[in-house]
């Protein structure tokens, strides 16, 4: 039997944490292994429990979610971090993603969407809330300077550039496979090679890369 996905909740509202924990612990494949009420405590809990996924509030006392996320992602075998925010064009959430978070979730998301998001980010096969993520970075990019395309992008093959463009548009492995008449395993291999060549942590970082360099 596969081990459950281990999750840590970091949020300064105890009632909110209790509600999220109830939803997560209702699932046999998910397990909340720790909670924290501020970023500093969150870093300590993550170090003690070694979860797979961290749900991280952005605005908290003592240490905010951006700083805590940066600390956690410097750890060896760091977990995936999903930022929790109250509105969808939150520049703090965008900064957290630019620092390595694997996506963001609105605090008023439906329970089923929350469960799907945790599983999605753990599997690494798609971007959480792909349209909202693209909207967020399109908003951030408006009027901003476009960085030069790095030489590493030139190392991608023509096929890898096609897969890159589809992944940057938010398509999942399954959707890319259907569109390109490939197996999901082949798409997964292509995406893995793309991430390695571009030195990117995951698919949401691929989206950030695409917007930062004007490739969308």
C-alpha cells in the first residue's frame, strides 16, 4: 500500500487550520503531520516532520510566508510548498512562487479543489489552477521588463520546445499527450528533461520562466 501524502499546515488562524485539517484527514491518501501558527514555527515543524507538501499562509506574524518558504526550500529534500492567499492577483503569492513555491490556492477554494491541488502538486503532473497562475503572472508582467532568453533554452530540441509551450500554457501531461499523440510516460520524460536543462524545480517554475522571458 502506498504511503499517504504527508502535509504540514502553516497559518495563523487556528479555526482555518482546523477546517483544512478536517478536510485533508478525511482522505485515506492524505495525512496532516504537523501545524504551525507562524512562519518561524512552520520552518521548525517542517524540519521535525519532513512532510511532502506544505500549505503556507502568506501573511503571518513573527515570520511571513515568503521568508518561511525560502528557508524551507533551502532544506535538503525540500517539500513542495503551496501558498495560501485570499485573492487571486496577490503579488506576495507571485513572489513566493518566484522563490520556489509550487503554486497557490485561494483560501475560499472548494474542499474538492483543495484535495485535488495537494495531489496534483505532489504528483508534479500539472500546474495547480493553471488559468489563475497564468493570469497572475500575466498581471505581474504587464509593463515589466522582459529578461533575455538564457542560452539554456537554446539547448532544448524542437520537440522539447513544443512540449515547453504546452506546459507553459498550463496543460497537464495527459492533455499534452492527447494533443501530441504521445503516451503520458513520454510526455513526463520530455518535461523532466526540459526542467533539468532549464534548471527549474517544477512545472509552475516553467510557467514563471516563460513569462519572465517573453516566451508566451
